[in-house]
C-alpha cells in the first residue's frame, strides 16, 4: 500500500465514522483508529471482508446493524460484490403514517390543545367522568387549556415522588448478611489467630427494572398526551426504566425520551414512532416486545406497566398468550386503564377480558390521583 | 480473503466448528488488534464454543469465568487461602516474630488463590480468557471487569500491583438478559451470531453426528429452519439439533416422519408449553413442509427451504 493511498483511506475512515456518528452510532476517534488498524489487517480488495471488519469494530450492538448497513452502502457501496440483500418488508400490514403526520399529532400534544381532537368511534364510547372540584380528580379528557399547564407541572412532580418512593422501598427488599472471611481472618490476627467475632458484609442492593408499555392508538389519544409526560418524568427519575409505545406495532422510545428537554424528547418520539394514533394490536405489540426485548428486560425483578384501554383490534388469542408469558416472566404486571376511572366501567371489551387473568394489579389512570396511587403497587416482592 | 482469516476458518473447521466468514473475521481481528471480542446472540448458537475452539486452535489454555448474579471481585480475581493462613498463624504462634511480621507473611503471594482473572494475566503464554454470560453479572462487576480489561493489571492492597505478563485473548459472551454498558461495549469488538442458515446447520449436523446419512441430516436441518420460524418460548439451538440427530441415530431412523418426530419431541422442546403448542399448532404444518421438500431435487438450499416454509404459511 502506498503512502498516498493510506492517507486517503484514513481520511475516508474518519469521514465514515462521522457519518455513523450522525446516525447515532457511538463511533469516536478511538473507533476510527481501530477501524484503520483493522483495515490494515484485512484484504482491502475483498469488499465483504472490509465490510465485516468495519462492522466488528464500529458497531457495538445488533440494533445498529441496519443503520450501519445503510451508512456503509451510502459511503462505500454495496457490502457484497455479487448479491444484494433483500430489503426487510415492514412487519405489519397497516400502512404506516408519514413522519409529518406523527409530528403534527405530537405538536398538538405539546400545545396541549385538544379541542379539534378527531373523535374516533372508540373515544366516543369513553364512559363519562364524574365531575369533581379539584384538578387532581378531573378526568384528563375534560381539562381546559390553562389547567393543562398546571397539570404538566404536577405530573412531573408526581412522577419524581413515585420514583423516590419506589427506589426506597426496593432497597429494603433484600438484606442477606454474608460472612466476610477476609476481614474475619484479618481481625483474628490481633487475637493471635483466635476467631472471636464473625464479620459480615451486606449483600449488594438489587435494583428493580421497570418496563413501561404505553398504548398510543387512536382510542387512547385523550390520555396518552399526559401519560407520556408522566412516563417522561418517571424515566428521568428512576434509573432503570425502559419505555415502549405501541399501536399496531411496538417502538422503543427510551433513547428518544432520554433527551433532557421535554419538548425535544417528544419531538424525537414523534419521529421514531411510525403509526401514532392508528388502530390497536395489543397482543401483536406485546408479542413483539417479548421476542425482541423479553430476554433482556424481563426477570424476577422486573415490574411491567401496561397503559392501555384494552381496545384490541387484533387476535385475542395472541393477546392472551402474550399476557400469560409476560406474567410468568416478570415479577409483577400492572395494567393501568384510563377507562377504569369512569363510573360503572366494566372491562367488557374482549381484549381486556382476555388480559385480565394475567394482570396482578388493575388500576385506573385517568387522573392525577390515580397516578399517585400507583406507587403503592410498585414495591417488590409480590 | 485474507490468508490469515482463511487459515482461522480452516483451523476452526478442523476442530469441528463450522465458522462462517463473519465469525472468522471477528476472531482474526480480535487476535490481531488485541481487543476483547464481545459475542452476542440467542442461547444455543455456539457463542461459548468460539472461545473453546479458539484456545484449541491456538494451542493455549482456556480460562473460563462463568458469570452469575452476585459474582464479585473475590470470586473473579483473587482470594486469600484462609485455611492456610490460619494454619500458619497457629504454627508461628510460639515464634518470637511480631504480629506485623506474621501479618506480612500470611499476606504474601504464596497465600494467594488466583481466580480466573488474575490467573489469566499471570500466565507465561497468553491464554484465552472466556468471560461467559457477562450479562448475568451485576453492573458493578461489569465496571470492575472493564477496569481489568483496560489496564491488564490488578492491585492487591497487601501485595501491590500485579501487571500482566502477557495479555490474554479475551472473549465475552452475552445472552442479553441485561443490557451491557456502553463503556464495555466500546472496549470490545462486536460479533452477533445468528441461528445458522440451512447450509451451515447441515454442515454442523454432518460434522457432529457421527454416521448420519446426508439425507436425514438435510431433513433435520430443514426441519429446524421451519421450527425457528415459530414463536416459541425457547427456540431450539444448535446443541438441540445435534442432540436430536444423535437421538434419531440411536433409534435407527433414516428419515423423518410424524411418528418419529413426535417420539423425539422432548429433545428439541424443553418446555411443557412449547411441546403442547408444537403438537397442537405446528407439527402438521412442519410435516407437510417436509413432504413438500422431499419432492424437490437435492441438494436443498436455504432459499428453497424458506420458499417451502412460506408456501405452507408456516409463519404465523
């Protein structure tokens, strides 16, 4: 390899890592230098080998493979000489709405003006609320514009409180004392090797993983704007929260919501969620969660919170099976249903009925008071 | 292809491990860049095998650190030999040495028990260090591991700092039960191992099940391709495939029919629920799929198996 060529290769590698960085991959100078070393070690004329080498060095998790592939194709050309990989078809039959539409919906949220809310059939079926004087008891769907600002602030405050309560309770859960042999022996030296007392050490604190699955389909429109704010605040207050939203399919929004600014975070969520306010396929979405994230996130210290009205237009059997598995693989399943707050609501819709036997806590989430009561359900163990 | 990568691929093949180019390239880079290799993938795709085979191929030792919840530095790095220490204290009781002197004696290297991490960096020739299922350890341990892997030195308060004589080849595996930290990820090269393609699995079956005929092996591999399209709690991995092949051989079966499959279902599906779902929902479809495949010309290919599976609507 000539010097000139090496120089241009280095420039290209740096430019490529910049491209990756813009696409959200954490490729810094160290990765760039590793990439150069890797390229020096492989056969540069072999395109597939160059592709594999760069991927091994510059990608650190499988979720980034697709981003990397696209960037590679754009920058270096097809990763293979002969064959081209088939495009992955969208896994869901429903045509996803354009990002512009989702953004519009979110902007509406942000401005918190629900007046021109499109009235879906389902939202009309929402049972009426019982009128109450205080804001905290008011149903989210009936608030005026000025009340909304106040409410947002309250929600953030509340989420913080729930979160602190949560972590404090979780700490008291496990307190096993283990013998600390090292310190015991050392202490015994002072007494000529006689063991007079046993020193113990405390077992490490085990943290709870919280998984939030939030329904953002059309029938939930009125509620999800508040709930997402609640989730946003919760995620920022508790260290181990993973957040997903779903309507006809599931999207992970943890990274989007981690933005320090609420409005920017919501903007990012809007851009990542392809089918905001669409129909609902709860079972299918939960199945998707189980397959893609279940192994990683579920366990005996995981609390799963599902926020949905249970209006499922998908296969009820799929929902039931998914709920059963979810229940078995986690410590607790909490289902928050905004409709539950309405007087005389009974979980009659098929989806809710199928899910209920596998839910540990079924609670309302239609006003602030109900969200506040949430903290009671979060402590482990069951 | 770089000759060294080809050599690694052949070497792994010689050890009975069918490695595709992705795996061979990653191993090669990990060895030549001297960076730890992080391997992720579903359970049962042969992640741990990579390290074992690597050690055999390099002619060096494998040091394995199996991670679990609550694993801490004392189990992973070093521990003092307490029995020996106590004995020594007793034996020197009547000597005129001071407490300080005796303390110094029992905290010297000869009273040290080397655990895998310390062992790995104090060998004369570099071993392969396998940190297995690192996702099962706590994140505190992960941070500690990161420190050892960055500096390759260990500080023991009573003795001082022990520097690595040689840098081991490090392989980490994760089943993704917990998300690993970014810092650890960035320290490593990344390899994702997927379930094998039809061709690869066929190779594996032929290699690992002695005496199996090519036709049965192809049916087994094709069947597994269909099985992995189903949504099950525990998708069978390569180990299950090999076990199944061996079971079929032990039963002297030379082809797959419904009865044979039903008899041996327990080898593939280890959960009650999966076995039930397979019996009631899937088995008919798969058996039909196999029948349709048998009408096709051999050798079968991944594309063909996929097409047949799609025709039978084996995906739900």
